């Protein structure tokens, strides 16, 4: 059964470009289009799409208002947001993700129709394919559709396979602790549940790679800072890390950790090439901690597509670092945690609501 998608955008050009990209994907059917939020809600009610692509800024009713109505009325559909590359666009995107959007892509700006089409193809296809895999599993299981997976993250993965738990091993601490977190699809929602659970007195700095473009990571840091006891900010080049602070890698930059003049942990931002098609990349951050600060990390892999972080975890484990993975049932996409678990580089697998407690215990030197 094909996955049905509704395309919602106030610009006719983008409705056509997005529809063209989706129509060329096997197993995807463009069920319809809508030019504003009010029409989108009517189309959702009549067409019952499995997924909608939703522009955030539209006349009549914007994308956030559509998401609020979807949540309020219990409509069974998932949303993929299209966001502008602006500070305001970043702030609205973070809010959309909090309202339950599956993921987002930056909307192409200023290019020719062909260039915009290519950008949409490169960004849309991987995310839609990821959602499509959940849809296919749900269809095989005979369930109602993928919308339940968006409403209750990870339920598809949980039903499709038995969770794998790795053995618990003690951490061998070689210095003051460091917390490392890698996350992708579903990350803003996950981080909004993990970071508020960390105390202001946390005796470690926290370093985060969230797969996001520039400006969006700035908005994410500001939002997380407003709801957390610890200080959350984008990392700055040359900045000395402090306990009780969380540093998010800026979009478009690689972030690594290097020793300062007195052995402190210093942040270094670079324009080094993407890894795993990502910049920032989890492997890049994890590898730097493994090489420059061996045996000191509590490393965490949260929800996300792909396998970024697995090789970095392999290096961290060689020096005795501890590692935690989010379990299937609480992931939006059980990709990055699954790859790490299957590679044998995870000490323990816990649900999202227990990640913060596990980090605190790991920092304290207890068995995670």
C-alpha cells in the first residue's frame, strides 16, 4: 500500500516542486495539495493522508496553527515542516517540533526552479524514506497507519523487533567527567526532556551534536536554555568549557574538544568536511574526546536516522568510557541507537525518561 502525502504550501511553485519529488518516489502517492492552513485541515479530514509536508509561514492559518489543530482534534497524520533559513524560521521550527512535527527541512531560497528542485530532492528524500520505512512496517503489522508512530514515537520499531539490551559495565574514569550527546531526527523533543532533568550542579560539561543547519541550532539552544537548570548555548571557537553548561555544535560547523593551555577542555569549531553526510557530525565530536580526553566520557546516543556516532563510540569504549542508548520504544527513529547497540558499543539501553538520571549517575562515577 502506497504512503499518501498531502503537500501544503502557499507558493504554487513549491507545491509543484515538492509534489514532483514525492511523485517520483516508489511507494509514495501525492494525495493532494493545499495553499493554506484552513484548506489543509479540510484536506486532511477528507483525504486522511499518512504524512503532510507543511510550510510554516502561510496566510489564513500558518503551519503552527495547523499542528495545534491536528493535536487538538486527534487527526491521524504526521507532519514534515518546511522552514525558512532565518532566526525567526529557526524559532518557529523548534516550536513546530515541540508541537509534534516529525522533522523539518530548510526551504530553498533564491535559486532557480531547477536548483530548488535539486535541493528539495536532496533534503526531502532521506527523511521521507525514513518515515516510509515506519509506514511499511505498520502496514505489514496490519495497523491503522504511521500517524500513531508520530503521536507515540518509536511504537513502530518497538512492535517490529524485540529491544536489544547490552550488558552493563563499570566506567573506568581517567579524569574529570565529560558528557557527550549525539542526536538527529526527533532530537529537539528528546533534548527538551533530557536537559531539564540535569541539575545546575552537574559536575561536568555537556557537549551536543544535533543534526541541524545554521540558525536552527541557535534557536534550539535558546529554547533549551529557557527550560533547563543548566546553561545551554551554542559552542564558540576557543571557549573553555564549564561544568553545568551544555554546548550545542553550531549548524554547518564541526565541533571538537582539545586541551587548553592548562589542560582545560577547549571547544574548537572547524570547517572540516562532513562525516556521514553531516556537519556537525557526532563521530567527529566523539572521536576528539576519545583521542584528547580518553576514559572520561559518558556518551549518549539518542533518536535519529543513520549510524553517526557508532565509530566514535568504538574509540571511546577502548579507553573505558561509559555509553548509553535511547531505547526503541521512545525513539522517533531508531536508527543511530540501533546501529550503536548492534555494534556492541553500548553499555545500557534505557527509555528517554531515564536518560538524564543515567547521565547523572555516570558523571558521579556509578555504574550507568
